C-alpha cells in the first residue's frame, strides 16, 4: 500500500492491490489517529472509492482488477 497527497487540501490517496478493503481512519497517520468505526469498502469499475467517514481515497493499483458489477 502506498500513499500520496498533492497538497494539504487534497484527500489522502492510498493505492491498494485488492478491490475489497476496510478503513478505520488510521491509515492517514497524524490527524487521523483517533480513527473511526471500521467499514468495508469495494472498489468498482471506477477504480476508486472514498471513505465516507474520513475521506481517504483508495485507488486500485494499475493492473489490479476491480470487482465485477452485481448488476
């Protein structure tokens, strides 16, 4: 897992290898240290998903496959 932020106004972006993940708000380091309830997220065809609690943006790594749509 890697992370980057272009500037302090942009959300933290974490590149992940799996389209199924969880977020508890602690991946952001300082400022996110108190965390939030653990929630499970799925990355769909868009290749990205943002945590509704803390705003961390999870992006699927190049070459990794997103989940197939249930529809």
